[in-house]
């Protein structure tokens, strides 16, 4: 992962086989930002297992 601070993950895409990962850029030293310049970006990874469709209910 090209970031020191992943913050949240979610499955998405048409077939729910895309893992989206957010990352933080705050509270990192200058050295860390030089080593991981993509910190703060959104990353996308294709995964082999599909997620489940969202569950909704009416209350």
C-alpha cells in the first residue's frame, strides 16, 4: 500500500469486486510524506471475491 495511514475500506463497482481504500495525509512527518507521497489519495484494488449487495429494510 503506497500510504502509511489507510483509514477506511468499502466494496463497490458494478459487480462489488472493487475494494476502495481511503488514506490520511495529516499528522505525517515530512520524511513519511517523502516516502509515501500518495498519502491522502483514494486507492482501488480489484479482488477475486464479490461482496454482498447492500441490505435495505423499511422500518
